[in-house]
């Protein structure tokens, strides 16, 4: 899970060159319903965190991260571990979310598969503004869905990506 920050940074790079198609139907309620239904399943844990609680923890991050984080209004988590040997339930949950995101016209922003590890990032985008980002991370032991809601304009991403200092400390080869 410590790689979430690097995944988001990678997503920013990808977003700067992607042309998104807009859509007019609001499907957020279906995604919310899925989050609510799975948080009550045995072995799943759901949590909604207002961003004012998280802001003190990112004060040590760079100006660019703080700038983008100010655009996020709500963070939701759905977490499970495989301690209960519930791989079939995790697969069903992942499948339900991916199917609903595809039906709801969420744009693919990033997808990484490596052995048993998977990262999927999708965004609800309309008129050059991202209203929701869904991050799904699955490895052999854990499964996490993170929903970031807010209004992030593509110009905001361009500002961050074009800043020379943003990637200086983040990318090490």
C-alpha cells in the first residue's frame, strides 16, 4: 500500500496526454451503493474520511501534492484482507466494481498487472474535469478500493506535471 503515492504520480503523467470523452449520466449513486453493500460483508471494512482529517498528514509533502489534495473533498475506502480465505468474494467484489465502472463510462486511467498484483485506476471525467477517481489495488493478501471525490481540472494536473521540482525526489532509477 505504500506505493499508492507513486501510482497516483504515475497516473498524473498518463493523464496529461489522454483525451477523455465526456458523458452526461451521473452513475455515482450506483458506485456508492456498491461501496455500502460490500462494507457490510464479513471481512470487509468501509470508511469515509473527510479530507480535513487527512490534510495534517500531507503537510510534509510537496506543494504540488498539497495543491492537488485541496481539490479532493471526500475519500472513501473499502478494505479487506485474505485472512478469512475469501478469495472468491474478493474476485466477485472486484468484478462487480469493474463492471459497474465500465457501464458508468468511467475512463481507464491506469492498469497494471504483475503476477497476483493488480492496480486499476478509473476516473469519472466530464468537460476536462475529473469528478471521481477510483483506485483498486489487489495483491495476494489485500484488496483495497479508494474513491477520491472532488473537482480536479486537467489544467491543475498540467500545472503539477510541468513543475520541474515535482518529480525530482519521487523518481529514482
